[in-house]
C-alpha cells in the first residue's frame, strides 16, 4: 500500500495562519528577503568579474558556457553535487556543495552579474524518490534557463538525481527563494528541530502563499509538532489551491485514519486514488511496494500505467524489466531494458547545458 504521509522537497513557535493579503510593509520586507537571498558575496563577485565575461563581443551562449564551466571545474569554483543540506549562495560558495536548487540560485545570480538574463525553471512533475520510515519524499526539480536569440537553453547540475520530468515552467525569484526556505524547513524537521522548521516554513509561505506544496509541508510540520488542527487546516488549504495535490490528500487521509475518523478518511482516500490514477509517480511508487511484496504481475500493471502517463523515463522501463524478469518473461524484460538504455543514453547526451528543444529534459 502506498504510504500516506508525503513531504515534497525540490527537486519544512506559533501556528501558521491561513493566507491573507499582505500589507505593503510586509511586501517590502519579503522583497528585501528575496534580494538578500539572491545577493552574491563580494569575493565571489570579484572572482566572476575577473573572467571578464561581460566584455563586448563575447556571444551570450559562450558566456553561459564559460560561467557553467567555471562553477563546476576543479580549477574554478569546483562545486560538487550534494542532495542535502540546501545552502544559500554564500553557503554553497563556502562549502563548494550544491543541489539543484542551490546551484540554480547561484548560477542565476552570477549570470545576471555579467549581463546574462537568467531565470529559474521548476518542473511540476520532476521527482526524486526517497522513503524514510513512514515518509515518502518527492522532489520537484529546479534548473536555470536562458533565452538566446529565440532559443531556450537549460543549465542543470542535478540531472542524474531526477527520476522524471515534463516541461518546466518559469518561476519568479520569490518562488525560487521560497523553495530554499521550504527545503530548509523539511531538513530541520528531519533533524527533529520543530521550532526551526516552523519558522522556515512560515517564511516560505510568506514568499509563496499560493503554493499547495508548501502548505502541505506546513501541515506535516504541524502534525509532527502535535498541532493536529493546524495540520488539518494546512492540508485543506493546500487542496483549495490544488484539488488533486497528492501530498496533501495523502497526508489528510493519514491524519483522519490516525484520529479514527473513518468517514473522512474514506472520502479523501477516494479522491487520492483518483488523483493517483493519473499521476505516474504514484503508480511507480505503488509498483515498487508491490515488488517488495512479491506481487510482480500487479506491479507490472502499475509500471505500465506509469509508462503510459510518462513514456520517456528510463527508470520506469528499467523497473518494469525487472518485474518481467521476476515473472520469467525474458523477452519482455529484454525489450524494456533496451528501451531504458536508449532513453538513458538520450538523457546523458542532454546533461549539463543544452538547448531545450522538444526532447530536452
């Protein structure tokens, strides 16, 4: 059975009130917070300025490539991928560690400092899956985008950690910084620091009050902190923003089951099942659980549904190949494995920096 407590990461003192229109002074405060989060430390700014990428005559695409290489090369910044913790720009520079979110923030800030109009992109569907105890972690993927002469280019450091994604959407800086606070909140929650998690998620909500994902995560933090009513309110508000939000629905079902409210649990479980039926990642997780139970034939049906919903994901094909192998269907296993390898090769060819054409991930 698919676990019902989910926290979405990307790619977590007092209760958090439901959203109300912010006063102008509050809006100015949040603008200042975004500007501070996107600020480049002076020593880093000087290091990038020394590259002279803003000299006249250097094509925009060459600027982008040189900046990317400077960030990842050992004789440059030498940044290395690390899923957690999520650092801000100063922390990433000091530690030389980034995940997709912190790399994207740093790249955008540095690109703008040398005249490149970079922006953030977030996929609604990108997913990295991790299961810890009773929690399923599902992560949206974030990466940078640059438009040059009518072509959209993607700069992406975390491509290997992504299970799947569809076409990303452009997001403003406030939403990007909100994801930083969201990640910090979830990471603090994982370490049992409920007060810090509550403070971080409150800031995330102030920056992006219309995010169903952040509201769902706020509900998890409330629930883990013993604030059951506040958790329920947060989940319900997330569903007002996104009726089919998998995390909020699953969390609400778990909340009602724990409280013995069977009728409410059943009502929202029906909605959850309908939402999961059209969500490839839920189908994939169900199949994974069924594989562990040895129900390989049923797992195949869920893997195949995931593939129908999102056909270009190598991991889906690789997993169904294993299920076919367990069932003794070697021909189907080989065919699925070949498809997985073909898709993986295409994904490898698109890593790092590439044009976001019809097949770009």
